């Protein structure tokens, strides 16, 4: 039998022939619902199974959810909710009452991204008399409504939903649940079917009782289920298949299979060969077709032959005489290696052996000069990078990720979550040491999950709030928090016997709250200097930078950036309260400079200001003699949101998207160019006028440089063509390279260097860090040969010089962007030297590592 279950608001569980409703249909029976009634709830049975489904639960959003819930609540199968005669306005009024109630809360659940059920949790003593059941603060009541079926029923799906809802009620709040110790339900006492369902979930009947639902009497069987009861129930094994919350289910490891790993290992080995050769850490030797076959007489692969016809050549890398790699590649300007992944072979002696990125690094440890005490950390970051890549690959194969064609018309945050490669140059770019499997699934940006941030109240005398021009604290709080969140947190502070006026409100990454707040800052909480407030109400999505969040609940709300004590790509991702004190002032100074220069406006170039920064310094770690990572554990900042700064019809994408290939190898940039209808050279020229042109102007006219990598720019598109850009991450990564006058609170961004080093802000950060990779993609896709790409780059530089002859050589006339060569600054060398801290943030220039010089592709 397949079962579709629907509840009414007077019950806590699914189905009831009299008061909730349980309908059992023979397998293959026609669904009772109109398939057009709720398209969002349609679940493709051919693709979805109850065990493999990804189930998520988020807070009720009345504006967003009223229409769907009206369709569900007024469907004939929901007649026992007693709302079938309500119009949409009536349902909205009901939901507003739930939202605003001190005793009730509403939640909407999705199955594989489709909204499919509605949950209400409530305080049991608001409904059940104490003489029927003595309830306390650890008890939570629950009602569940499963949406009308809009397609073939999925066997077992309702059991899965019910299990997830009970788990949600019982899961600790720091893990995204409601933190109940016991779930209370009160189904109609005559509903034998649902009572059996409750027993399967671990519920134990307490007693029958008459309960008043407003003016309606209900004869109910009050039942309870503790965490231990549920853990031992028949439904408990159904949870955890998608996020491994309470013990990791076997299916959670499904992406770690030989087939997926063979693909991601090959890709990462190809990237290692390409980037290590680019940084001259290895020196592959070109061999002819006969030599490529090797002493054992093996013929070149089909991939080698095909690449050779396209101008590729066969190369070989020998390691200690015992291991050799052969592959086919073309070497483009800036020593950019385009490697045919399928052509790579690895041989040890006479035997061909599988590709393995970690073993490749171990084989090359001496050549890579990795310190012995750090190599295991680097290998772990590689393991995490591989595991994440396998997960994303299997997700894409299952149809749960958009491909490059889908992204052409996708919204901003869908594109943000679709990125899979990480940094294009770094090999170990998804390290995230500290995240477990469930953390990865919940917090990794590429999973696009919506979550609520934790908050803490910090005593004003031990914290510092910095605000930008024209922003006072009231205005900041109005942007940072919803009215409901302000009221909620103020009430919790008062409940703790404190005055809200004595505290600043600080958001915290939930991982940080769980792993650091209650342990590292235990004494601060005990003293009352820090007061944990629990989860906020707004839903946030992690951005590619891992610790920055986009607010989905309030479209114009600022981004939030928080500290995160996770080791990732060469740094522990903390935030320094001391460093951030001047961040709003620095942002204002940069924004005023950009806003007062017509050249930036003409290029459509703007900055996203970091308007507020908050740091806590009352801990013991701030009393040590030297600085330490523990001083960077509790801080946050708020950055402007670009969504309300663009015109109707315009679209936003992260610049990193231009370097994205989907799991089938299709390039997003190429798809975007095709959709624009423009010639590739014209499209690239438009992009460079929005990206390269204004950043060159910042350097040459103002001695001002940014960190303009793919994740730090948000591009504006008109009809799929780049027409503008927003620069972000200003406070941490902007610098003035000359002696121009600066305000005292901006002085820390000064870093005086000679002209050759100034030029590296273009050569290394833009040419080598971004444009090298884009030119390789367009060349490989047959849209624009690399030599022509760099001709367009030179033309844009010529345009700038013609329009600004007075700035062509920079402020001091010592910058030459058309020089024959430039110093080859290498990123992987930095990470290999010290994977825990690649550079000294306070003296980045002296931390850089070079590998000779590189020919300039736009030399005169």
C-alpha cells in the first residue's frame, strides 16, 4: 500500500479518518489531488526515492508561503484542518497569527528542493491541561501537514517526512533543531491508523482526554516520544540519509565511490600538473609520439592522438626514475597548460597505476619543498578537496545541480551555489579542516543550504562597534536584524536578568557557536560578558568565501561576514576585532574616491561598502603578550548588498562563474557568450572594460589596488553581457601603494612599493589569476584563440592610455603594464611552504614567492 497522510491543526501527527485524515490507496491508484493544484509539491517518482530524498525544514515566511499553503489547506483532503472555505487572505491571517504567537511557530519543509509539507510546533501547556499531562520547558508539541500529491506517490516518503519532523523537534538548537526533550501529540482517539503510525515513531500513549480546540471538543489520545524513544523506533533509521546529523548513515558515504573518485582524482592530477608546471615546480619534457609510447611499447592513447591533431603535444614527467606521467597538452601564453585529462597515464616501472593526487604530492615532496611537519596538513586539505569534488559530481549526476546552460538564466544565488572548482590556481582549495561530513553538507557554499545564524550578546564594555558614514547604531540594527529578531533577542536578554542596552548583538556562524563559543569562551559566558541568544529568524546562504552569508529573508539586508575557526586554503578563517575597527572608515574612504571619479562611473564600477564591524575583546586571549588566532574568534561585519543597486532587467553573477565548467565539461562563459549573440572578442572587450579598465585606473591614477580575484567581484549583466562590476572585501584586501595623503584611520592600508611591484597587482592578480584561465577556456572551446584574447586585452589597455595619457605610467610614472616581462609570483608555492598561514597579512609583499620572470602577453 502507498499512503499519503494529511493532518489538521488539532493533531500533531499524520492522518485520521475522523479528525486527522489518513487515506490509503492501492498501489497505482489515481491521486486524489489535482496535479495542477500544487506544482511545488510534485515529486518525480522515477527519480526520487524516500531514502535518497534530501529533506530540509525552514521557518514559515508568510509572504512567500501563503499561496502554497492556501492551496494545501483548502484542498478537500485537508478538510479536518477546517480551513477549506478560507480565501487566501483568511489563510494569510491564520499564518500571521502563528508567526506572531508566543506559543506557536510555523515551518515549511522541502523534499529535494520542492516545498512538500508544513509543520507547526507549539508549547504543549497552551493546549493540553496540566492535569492531563504535566509538561515542562523540554516538551514540544507538533502538528504536521503533508501537501496533496501532485503526481505518483513515492513509497515511504511520508514515513521519511514524519521521521525528519520528529528529529527536527528533538534535535539540539545548535544543530538546527528545536531542542525539545520530548514531543507531545494528541491525535483523535478513534484514529487507529495514526495511533499505529505514532507507535512506529516511538510514541507512548499517556491517556485519553477531552481537549478544547477553541470552541470544539476533541477526544484525543495524548502521547509522548523522547529522544531515546525515537532513537529506538522503526522510523529513526530513515533520518540522516541526507545530512548525517545523529550518526552518519551509510548512504552519507555514497559519493565516496571508486567511479566518482577516479574522475575527481584525474581532474585534480591534471590541475596539479598544469599549475605546478606553470609555477615551475615541475618541468615536464616534450616527447615525440614514439617516445610517448615508452620503453614498454604501449601506444599513445586515443586522447593523445586527438589532442595531437588539435596542436597538442605529448609530455612526460619522470619522478626519481621510478614513476613517470605522460599526457598531452598545449602551452598557451603565460605558460598556461591546457591538459587533455583523458590522456594522462601514470606508470611505475612497467605497470600502469591509477592516478592519485595525494600520492602525486608525496612523490614530489622534495621538488615541492613541503616541510615535513606540514605535509600531512596539506594532504588532508587535498583529501577534503577530493571528497567535496566527488560529492558535487554525484550530486550533478543525480540532476540536483544546474548545468552551465541552466545557469545562463539562473538567479544570483543559484549561480553562487553552483560553483564547484574553488580557486582556479590553488590545488588544495576546499580544505575546510574542522568541518565534518554533516558540517560540509550544511555549511559548504556549493550546497546552497538555507540556515539561520546564531547570535550572542556581548557586553558593550568588552566589545567595539564601528559604523560607517551616515549610519548610527539604530540604523545599523534596523538593517542587521528584523523587528521580530530584535524583539526576540531583547526578550531573551531580559529573561536572563540583563538590560539589552548593555549589550551589542553579534551574529556567529553556527559551527563556531557549537565548537568555540561554549568551550573557548566558557569563562566569558559564566561571567555574563557573553550571553548566547540562540538562532535568529532570517534564512541565510553561505557564499563562496565560506564565512560570508546572503540574507534570503530580507532581500535588501546586508551580507554578514563572521569568524570561522576552520583551516581553509592557507589560513584559519578568523576575523580580527582590532583589524576591523577601521574597516568602515576605510570603506567609506575608498567608496568616496570611487564615487568622485567619473572614469569609474563610466565603467560601471562600484564598491560594496562594509558599513559596520563588531568585535569582542573581553576574553583572556586578548591579554597575552603576542597576538594569536584565538583573538580572531568572535567578530563580524556587515556589507552592502548589490541586489537593490541594479536596474530592472539586469542580472548579477559572481565573476568566478566565468571560470566554471559543469560536470559534463561545458563552460558557463561560453554558454553566456552564445546567449548574448555577440562575437566572442566583442563580449570579452565589454567584460574587460568593466573589470580590467577600472582596476587599471585605480592603480595608475590613484595608487589604489584591490584583490580582484573571481570571488571578490560581482558582475552586472545586461542581455548576458558584462556591463558593470561591484568590488567587495574592501577592508581586508585594499591597499594604497604610494605616498598620497590618507586620514589617520585609513593609514593602515598604505604599503609603499616600487613600480614593478605595483604592476604585479595587474600582472599577478588579474592577468595570471583570472584572465589566464578565461583565455584558456575560450581557446579550448574554440571561441577565441588565446593570442587573440590577449590582443583584446592590449586594445583595452590602449583605450585607457588614449583616454588618460596623464596617468599612463602611474602616479610616479614608474608603472609599465606593457613591459616585456614581469616577476612570476606563485600562489601554490606559498601554500606549500606554509599551508597554515601562507602570508603575513601585515606584510604581504615580503611574503611573496617568485619563480623568475614571465613573458608579458601584452608587451609592446
